[in-house]
RNA sequence: GGCUCCGUAGUUCAAUGGAUAGAACGGAAGUUUCCUAAACUUUAAAUGCAGGUUCGAUUCCUGCCGGGGCUACCA
């Protein structure tokens, strides 16, 4: 509001003073830096060409104009080309009183418009979820919350890769060496049990390759001719032909995986509105490919395989259907996209997928475009960086994968140990303690992942583990718990935050005003996080808010303040900060405890 | 090789082209008869190299050096 007014009036000032129309976008409006007197700063350097005056003179011109036209402005100062504007404390008090009790502060009303379909998670059924999936799931869930807070209607979808050569490998290994083992008989979580057979396949396969190489074959040839891989391919063909025995085993093993995934998802706190299965979409993909072939958009090679030629668009040729008629990853993604479009008529389709698949999504969009799908232009890819370990990339075959379930177990244990060491679990019941350790442990993990810009690779050191002090989830949770504690004391003493008792004309102390200014910035952070598809914006915002409040809390008495007006202002700020921390953490998918 | 992303304190992360490059951890020194010390305060410490555009560059452009990813009839 005030920001918009400042920009508009600055444009008006330029028009009246210098006789030239400019767009608001050409002016830089910022929050004044902490060390400098002021609330908002307008950078006038870009206007010098129009004003033909020095930076100082230009800033003074505009400052005088704004002060005359905007009643909220009490004064201004100029440092070089920076026009620092100071608002009356009354402006900040009004803002505080109007918003402190709103549960929807910073959140936009849902709009009635076509939904955004957001795909995330996308597991393979041949192995359990790991740290990379955790980043994916946390980003996807948080992004959905952020988009909703921006007024969008969001449909969260999961696409399970339940078919393909990878699951056939697990199945083959199970048929050969499984001896009828089940999650119940072994006591192993279903997804982990399947993962074992995938690993087993891989090691046996490697052994075969080595033998063939010893017999004189090249590595490449050996990998193609090893009996196990040929058998796995045969399993895939049988599966596509709906061979009853194979099909039944496939259903059984996939259900093991789903049971395992459900537990992991529930614990992580993520969910979906709809789950797609690749087995249910790849046939539609095949149809689309055949249509594309008929229309001449695609081409068939001599061996019968079908391709998209994207060479004139800067990419290469892309296989869409193998010579034996079986489909590939791209085939089903074409079908899935079409299915989603038909089902939801979305305004946009967002895919949360690692940056190693950037090329895949370039190709997907181009192929859909070639097939004449206008929704191809509404596909966007939230491409996130990899999670690296100190040793480098995670490799399932080398056993350096950080398992999602194990990691959550460790976080829980660390939370428990730390809390007990601090003596803060003594008065809790068993259920309360369990809930608290989960909240803290997961909060630490989630914040650790989400505070990093999604686009960037990030490092995770399992040995160093995740800290609970400093710029962390528990730090923010702790700030919240102290606020809740203070608020319940206030209630007991008969004080109700809300600011009705604040006399007009009350002045604010620097720490009070600074905290209110931080609260003021929340709406902008929500909008920025949404438009950039970046939860880290919210994470960094809420850390800054909590950090600032801790200083406020340390330096200023609230309930022990003698002056009733000051007491009310500080209590109201406390209430407002507590609500905003909770809202922001909800956008990240992180819970906050009433005490810790 | 081609395409692409990334190089910021010892370490992990910030910084719509704007003021003196912010935090946290680790290091050094402090704060508790006071609303929860998982906190707060003080302090040392960084933009890979060389050019260019600009009033102004960590940010944009070029080259170099270093690292990741893709370049599959895997997903």
C-alpha cells in the first residue's frame, strides 16, 4: 500500500518537476538499511538523466514533493542518490493494530481460476526414498502451500514410476533368490525389502559383466549381453504383454513399495490430491506417439523404432518407442501431461524434478509442441540442485545413500537427546514428548533443506548432522515457544494483545519499530516466494523475523514494563510475531511447538 | 568435445544492478538475583583470475582457471 503510493507519487513528482512520464518499474524502492535513518528508500540515480541535476538535488526535489503529497511522511534525508523517507510512528502503529490479530496476514484469498497442477515426489518402486527425494518432497509440499497463499488453486499430484526395466530387475532378482520372502515374514519395510533385491540384481549383474569381460568382450558389449539383463528385458516384454504370473508379482511387489512410501510420506508430512501411475499413462503416451507418427510430426526408423527429430530446434533426435514396441520414460511423460491437462484444464503444470533432468524437460516441451499441444507452453520445471555428501554424489550401488527413514530416525533421536540434556522434557507425558521430538527433529531437517535456494546444489554432512542452534529450524521454533509462553502469562495476568489501549501519538522505540517493519515485509516475501517458486525466501524471512524478535525480547521488558501503553505495544508485537512465525513455518511445512 | 549450471569468511548458507557484501557454525571475549541461556552482546575473518558495459557490478557480457550435471533404445 504505502510502497505503491510512494512509487506512484514519485512518478508524479518526476512528471511535474521534470515534465517526463516514467514507469514505476524504473524506480528502485527499498527498505532503508538498518544503520540509516528512514523507513523506505528511493534510489534516484536512474532519474538523473531526466532531472539533469546532481543526485542530491534530485533526491531533495522528490523528497519535498513526496512530503507535501503523502501525509504519512514525517521527514526525509538524502545521502548521495538515496532518498530516505521516514514515516510517522502512527503509520506503524496503525499497521500493527490493523493486522496483529488477523489469521490471514500475508495470505491472499483463493481466486476462482484454473488450478495449477504441481507434480512432486515421483518415486520409483524399486527402492526406498533417500535424501534427494526428501529435498524434492519438501520443496514440492512447501511450494504448494506458498502458491495457495498466493491465491492459487493447487492440485498436488504424484507420479509413481511403477513400471520399466528398473522394477523388472528387482522382480527378477526376487524370482531367482527371494524364496517367497515378504515384508511380514522378514520384518522389513516393503520399500526397503524391494530395494535389497534391486541392489542384489545389480551386484550379480556386475559379476556377470566381469566374467564376460574376462572372456574377452568389451565392457559395453558385456553390459548388453549379460544373461541377467537379457532376462530382465524379457520380464519387461512379458509385463507389457500382461503375462499373468509376471503381472501378479509386479502388483504384489509394488504394493509393498506403496505401503512403505505411505509411512515415509506421512512422517514427512507431505500428501497428494491425486496419484498417477506410469503403468496407467504409458499407453496413452504410446497413442500420442502413434498419432504423431500418423500426422508426420514423428518419424519411424528402419528397425521400427519411433523418434522425434528436434535437430532444427537445437536439440537431438529423441527415441519415443523402442523397436520392440516398449516405451521409455519420455513416452509416459507425454501421456501423463495429456491426461493431466484433460483432467484439470490447468493454467500451469509445474514439475518438481532434479536439475539432472533439465534436458528431459526441454525435450518434453518441444515434443508436446511438435504434437500440437498448446499446453506445452504452460509447463514449467522447478529444477532443484543435487544434495551432495562430503564424499560427493550419493550412489546407491556404493552404499553412500542417505536413507529417508533412517535420517528421520536420527533427527528424532538428536531432538530427544538435546531436549533431555537441557532438562526440558521432564514435565512432558510420553505422547507429548514424542510429538515434541518429532516436531523439533523434523523442523531441523526441513529448515536445513528449505533455507537453501532450490536451484543450487547443497551439501549435507551426515557426521556433522544438523545443528539446533543458530540459523536453524529449532531456533525459530524456540522463539515461537517463548512467545507462546509469554502470551499465556499475559493472559493469566489479564492482558489481551490487540492494541486497543494504545493512545494515539505514542512513539515507538527503535527495536519496536524495527520489529514492526519486519512484520510489514511478510506479504512481499510470500509473493516473491511464489513468483520465484522459492521456499528459501520464506525461510530466510522467518529467520530474520525470529532473530530480530529475540533481540527485542532480550532488551525490552514486556509484562514487566510499567508504562501500560508500552506494555500493550510490546505485547501486541509479540502476538503478531508469533502468528507470523507460525504462518511462515506452515508455508514451509514445519510445525511449531507451544513449549520446548 | 558439445550444451548447461555453479565458484562469496576456515565451513555451511544470504545479498530485485545500489550505500560500509549479511548470517550461522567453528575461533576469541562477555551476559542469568530479570517474561524459557535451544537465547543475547562484542570481536577477528570472504566476492577464483583478467578484461568490458555502467554514475555504480557478488549480480550483466567476454575470456581463462576450478567443480557439478546432461549429452542412454535408464528413470
